C-alpha cells in the first residue's frame, strides 16, 4: 500500500533530522516545534521556504531530500 506524499515526506524529514543529531527543540530556530511535529507526522505540508530552511539546518540539499521521498513512495 502506497503512503501519501505528506506521510513519506514527514518520515524522511524525521529520519534526516535524527541522523543529523538534531532535536525538534534545536530546529525551533527555523520552525515552531508543534508545526515540525505536524509535518513529521504527515498531518500537514511545509511551505517550500520552510522546507528549504530545514534542509539547510540538517545539512541536506532540498533536491536530495525530495529524491529520498520519491524513492520511498
């Protein structure tokens, strides 16, 4: 069964954040913790500028993140 884009994106963001050794609190400089939680749980999609800021913070290129999401779908 295929997961929706929101769920897969959320899981990938969580995985990359944890691999980068960052907590939700540490990401709070770019996005509110509650919003990050909703994104990681697949409840909402981030704006592109928010996604780009998170990628920068986690040290991953936005294009690479989206390739991971595509591969997991």
